[in-house]
C-alpha cells in the first residue's frame, strides 16, 4: 500500500511536524510506503504531479485550524484528478470534526493521536473504525475513540522524511544552523484554557493521555539522528519537559555522557527548581523557554487557568539566569477582558524576570480550547476564518482593544523585552 502525506503548513514554518513524522514511521513499520508533499518547499503543481506519479491508495492531510481552508482547496484540486480517498488528521480534524465532515470534502477525519486509528482504517476500510469519523454511502459514522498509542512501543519519528526542516538558523543564536527535534513525552496534564491539551484528555475519557517514553530509547534516538544528520542543536519539544523530576535528572546524566550537544527545552515555571536547572545546564542546555502569558493574576490564573504565581515565575526565571541559562518567555495579549494596562503589566513582569527574549502573540480562539467555548458562551464575536499570522491578527473581536491597538502594545513588548517582531518565520526560536 502507498500513502501520500500532505503537510499544509500555510505559515511555511520550518519545524518538523512531529505528529505526521510519527505516523509515517509507524506505517512504514507495518510495510506501508509513505510519501510526502510539503507546502514548505513544493508547489501545488508538484502536488498534482506527485499524485499522478505515486498513485497513492490514500492521501493524508495534516492541518492545524488556520491550515484547514488551504487543505480544502488542495483536496478539491485532487478530487478533480482522482477519486482516491482523502483523509484529514491533526488538531482541526480532532476538535472541529463535525464541521469538517459537514463540509463534505474529506472522506475520513481521524481524531486524536493518529497512529493506530489511521492504520486500522486504511487497512480495513471499515466504516466503524475506532477514532475515525467516516463518510460511507452518504452516512457519517461517528465512531468512538480507539486505544491511545503506547508511546513506549512506537518507532522513532521519520526524521528522514522531514529532514529539510532541520536547516534553520536560530534567531537567538545564529551559531546554530541545523536543529533536530525530539519528543520524550506526550499529552500535557495541565489545563490552561487557551490550549487544546485539556480537551484531548476529555476526548480519551478514561485512557491515560500523559505518556512517557523510556529515557534510554530517547537517548538512542538522539544519538542516532544527530550523528546521521550532523545536527548542531537538539530541541526537546515536549510541552512540559520537566514534568517528572527524577526522570529528567536521569535524562541529564545520560545525555551529558552519551550526546553532549547543546539543547533547548520548553517547560512550565512551576516544574523547575535549582537542582533541575543546574542539572540541565550541566548537561548542555542552552535555552529554556517558559510561559508567562500574562503579568496579571486575574488573566493568567483566572481566565487562562495557568495556575502559576507571579512569585514562582520570577523565582524560576531568575534561578535559570543564575545557573547560566538563556531564557525565553511565551506571552499572550488580547485575551478576554484584558486591558492595555494589563498588557503593560505583562511587559513589567517579563522585565522583572529578566528574560533574554520573549514572544508575544495575539489571542485567537481555536477549536479545542476551553477559552474558545467560554468566548462563544459570553457573546464574543468569533470570525469564521482563522488568521494566517497570530502576531498581527485575531479571530475574536476584543472587548475594548482594536487590532491596531493590540499590535501597538505588542510592539511596546518587543521594544522593551526584546525578541520576536512577528516578521520572522514562526516556529522554534
Ligand atoms: C509544536 C507545536 C507547533 C509547532 C509545529 C506545529 C506542527 N505543524 O506540528 C509550531 C511552532 C510551528 C506551531 C505553530 C502553530 N500552532 Co501549534 N502547537 C504545537 C504543540 C505545542 C505540539 C504539537 C506536537 O508536535 N505534538 C506532538 C505530536 C506527536 O502530536 P500532534 O501534532 O497532535 O499529532 C498527533 C495528532 O494530532 C494526529 N495527527 C497530526 N497530524 C496528522 C495527520 C494525519 C494525516 C493524521 C491521520 C493524524 C495526524 O496524530 C499525531 C500523532 O499521534 C501543540 C500543542 C499540543 N500539545 O499538541 C500546538 C498546537 C498544535 N498549535 C496550535 C496552533 C493554533 C498553532 C498556530 C496555528 C497558532 C497561530 N499562529 O495562529 C501556529 C501555526 C503557525 C503558522 N504560521 O502556520 C493549536 C492547534 C489548535 C487547532 N485547532 O488547530 C495547538 C493544539 C495548541 C493550542 N493552542 O491548543 N505549533
Ligand atoms: S502547560 Fe502548555 S501545553 Fe500544558 S496545558 Fe498549559 S499551555 Fe497547554
């Protein structure tokens, strides 16, 4: 069997999409041939040529919500050419499944983690296949979720398929030009309302969504990949890398001994302490990214339910600096009820945390997050289409601030804190 993946990536972000990379290697391990058309590097003419040339049994689209319209456009062009079944997966298919099926363009929407659900569907074509919503004889079968993949048994993601994404000069340190990405765990257990993670837990009901890989297997993957592709930087893209202290200390020991390359992580301020930060630094960590989101408790912990205190944020960022790590913060502006003064408090908190650089994006209501539902229930106007660039646009109408005012406040942030202007390519920093 042959399948063709479509990486829609309207932002042309240089970052390996881990979900599709994992699915590709899982399918390969079952003897299925996988191919890729990647919008980052290829044209839509190349796509139609590829469809003709490969003659796949299924075409598999990966799309975040902003990519969905483009995915539909490509799907329509393919439909003019062939009647090969079109399958869509990823966050938009997971959290806006009913809308996707109602549009009538895709034959199947895979919900949640795709490895088992997709494999089961493409090998059985069963309209009752778990984790898939399937259009069959003009009826839509809305099947319940299947078994969540066991991350300790999955093959390593297909680094080869997405190797063009590793050639990237890091904006924060131009010495790094070739990054390799890894995930050591899946399914963040926290419940921030602007994020889709919480909803994934609801979708899988009683199954454990937070899953950890074996550290030895992670180290083997890092060693193999970085020696194959001669990477100069390792990016650990777990949502909350330092979730389990003992596991991370073990990782640091083994990484230092067996890999030794500079690495970057993303985590939460309330999961680090001095011991962890020192161990990270000692193992080669060069960049630590943590969310601040808002400088005002009412927004950060009330509206966003981040549940991290101002004191903890200051303590974690200053400790990180003390041990010699470069720090980067994530921030949101334009959340519901937020005022210009609130956003200036976010700037102040970043300054207090002495962050080396920060990223501030404008709040958008994407399907899957609790805050999107809250906005719907509280009379916010939510536009039908999603912005291509969340540095300069939002799909909600803010209570009091116009988009131009939000862009102006973002500029104040960039001018005072340093970091992303928004014109750089989105993705890892
Ligand atoms: C890393 C990341 C990124 C990366 C890479 C995204 C990518 N293409 O993979 C970058 C930094 C580029 C990114 C950007 C954005 N992101 Co982002 N990102 C994430 C993050 C933190 C982790 C994703 C990840 O790698 N997970 C691990 C892998 C293994 O899981 P996965 O990607 O979900 O894949 C599984 C399933 O989704 C499914 N699947 C995925 N693809 C496919 C394809 C097929 C064919 C099938 C069948 C199944 C399938 O199976 C996979 C394996 O089990 C998630 C949060 C999260 N916790 O998921 C947000 C998340 C995906 N991002 C989100 C958003 C909104 C964005 C932006 C659109 C924001 C914006 N700018 O407006 C931008 C897009 C930028 C642009 N200009 O286009 C939302 C998506 C919500 C939605 N409804 O679309 C999420 C869920 C966070 C949130 N806000 O809730 N993001
Ligand atoms: S900690 Fe990060 S990944 Fe986890 S729920 Fe909050 S925003 Fe989402």
